[in-house]
C-alpha cells in the first residue's frame, strides 16, 4: 500500500558526490582530465564535486557522453538535491522553533515531574504535543494565557500555605486530562446515599481501602484519580465534572484513614451540593485550617454527617463523655464506624488533640 509519508534526510546529497565516485572508480580519469573533456576550468569542476555549484543541463549532457550516465539521471539527482536541501532547511527551522517553544514551556511546566511519570520521552516535538494535550491548549501562547487566567481559579489562596502556582496548575491540568481518559458507569445523583453507606463499610474494614473506594465510586459513576503530588502543592482533594461524570482527584498527602475518608466525603458533598446544578465549577481543597467559605463549610458539614450521623454524634456527646480509646473503639464497633474516623471527629470538635491514643490511623 502506498504511503504519503515523506522522509527528510539528515543531509542533502549533491550529484557532485557521484562524479567523485566515478573518478575514484576510473584509474585513467581524474579531475583535470574530466574538466578538459567538459571544457571547463578544473576549479569549476571542483566546485561541482564539492557541492558548491549545480549540475546544469549543459553539464548533464556532457557527463552523459563522457561517463555514460544519462542526462536525465543527473538532472533528477540535482533536482532531488534541491528538494532535500529545502526540506532539511525547513526541518532545522522547525527544530530551532521547537527548542524556543520548549524553553518557554519549562517556565510554566514542571518538566521533570512529567518525565518521571512517563508522560514525556525526550523527543521535543512529541513532548510539545503531549503538553498541549495535558493542558488543553492549541498553542504555547495559549498555555501562558491559561496559566495566568487559572492561577487563582480553583483554590483559595492563603498566606500560611507555601504554594507553587506552576505545580498547582500542572496537577489540576493533569487531573482533568486523566479524567477524560477514564471510563466509568453512568452517574445518578439519586444513588449518592447508598454510595456513602457502601463507602462507610469500606472505611470501617480499612483493607485495601483506596482500591476498593475507587472500585465502588466507579460503580456509582464517579471517576476517581490518585495523582502524585508535586512540591508545594498541599492538595487534599479536587472535584469537578468531566464529560458525563463527576470526578474526585486526590494526592494522598496523608496516609490516614480519617483524612482519606473525610476528603472523599467532602468531595462527594461538593458533587451533591454544588456541581449538581453547575457542572462548570471546580473545587480544589488545600487545607482544613483556612477560613472556609460557604461552599467549603457546606461540604465539611456534609462529610461529617455522612461519616457520623447527627443522632450518633449527639448520643456520644450526651452519654459517653469523657472519652478514651476503649470507649471510642467500642462505639466504633457498635455503629460500624472506623475508630480512627471517630477519634478524628472527637479531636476536631472537642479539641482532644493532646489525648494519648493507641488507635491506629494508618490507611491500609
């Protein structure tokens, strides 16, 4: 089957190379003799051999008579040389342009991170295409513009947090890029209550938790992504809409079951309360210690209620104080709540952070 792919050589080959080969292969012929037979100066012929002059039609006819190689061949050789030379020139221009574009990209993209995770392969041309795909831009100018536009779009800036805007932009862009590549079931808002019940059972068991949570989220039509964090990207969770499905992206900054469970429920809160009627919004949550806006407070309240119901919490406050490890574990088993999750709520709302505990918070 024919192909339209054009291969550009590293160097264009001048027909003078063939003249030299013929001279080398013919013992009784040298440049001076051939120049005399062509009726040209030896220096003129030498310039043709070195590629400094073209093989003209007149020279091609004479070479045909002297060397027995058709004039048409010489002219096709010269024509191909001119074409190849032009292509090599364009290739070099494109190469220089790509190098210039790559130098701009490095100012806005954490290249080492993308290389580490095998998104880039050290081929500048294909790497530029990959970056454009990840950041959803047509041009590198678009990348710069998008960086400036989205710099503060998804998260609340805090003077207390050390944030690298380039890395934050990369992480959120990668999450949205990966979400498009993930397929899952149909999503229905009516199933969220059952989803939360299923998740609580997984949190209580705390066995192969991230994998099982991802599986059940996918079953209910929510895409879940675990994106490795970058330096100075203090992200807990990121919720947004991708095509027909909501997405929850996490970094797993803290390998703790209470933090993981709360973040998952918090992002489901955003999906249920805020993305339901506005699929263009995005919520990136960096820390629980900031002054929360209305949406974040609503998502926090949603997570608390889904992890520990108001009735259970009120019963704990009224009938089980003061709390200790034994009581917390007993209450957790009674209500099928992971004791680390219960302890986290106790510490947060009762300021029990100084309490000595042997309860294992590690996610398994």
